[in-house]
């Protein structure tokens, strides 16, 4: 089974928390919006500690190095079978200034030509209620767990 690890960066605002989501780059995702956004994440091998992989992937996909204390959000299994383990980290960054690594893809299909695309073509801060509609369905429980952990009072 493939394993990924990621960081759900959040910031507190007077109206409630906002989370940073990233939009996958490349031509296959270019026209998708609702249900297409993700936490910054990436695969890791069995020898790599998942939190270290999550922090590495956040930096590779966005250029962001968070300084907050990681909150474990658990793991989910996405539709394709990949397990994603995540942590919430409080921090702030300019979503418009992200720098992403790239990947190569034969494009157009069957053309024999290879093109480079950014892994992440954009990032944005969303209030949690908006993020619920933007995030990949399989990652929604991670967002819900962050929201539960940030809720004030004895229900934490």
C-alpha cells in the first residue's frame, strides 16, 4: 500500500480558522475546483518517518517551512487506496508566493512529447466551511479532526 504524509496548515482569524489547501498542477486537474484541492502531501517509504516526510513535502510543494507544533490528525484512506497521514500546524504564509517542484508527463497523451508541470499550480487560504467543499472527499476527515481539535471547551 502506498503511504503519504501531509500538513494541514491553519491560521486563526476573528471569524474562525482558515486552512491552506493546494490545487494539483498539470492538465488533468486544470479545470477542476470543488473536490479537487488537497493538503500538501506526498509519498514516503517505510524507512522515512511520516512527520518528517509531511514537513518535507510541504516545503517541496509550497516553499513553506512551518514553525508551529504539529497536531496529529490521524490517517485516511483515499479512493485509490493510498493512506494519507496528516498533522495540523499553525502558521501563516503568502499563498500567492508558493514555489512548487515539478513533474514530467507525456502531453498531449500519446504524442511522444514530455512536458514539465508544477505539482501544485496554486494555493489558497479557505475558511473551514469553504474548505469542506474544496478538499478531496477522502481528506475531509482530516479537516474535521482539525476543526474538532481547535474547538474551545471541554469537548476537545
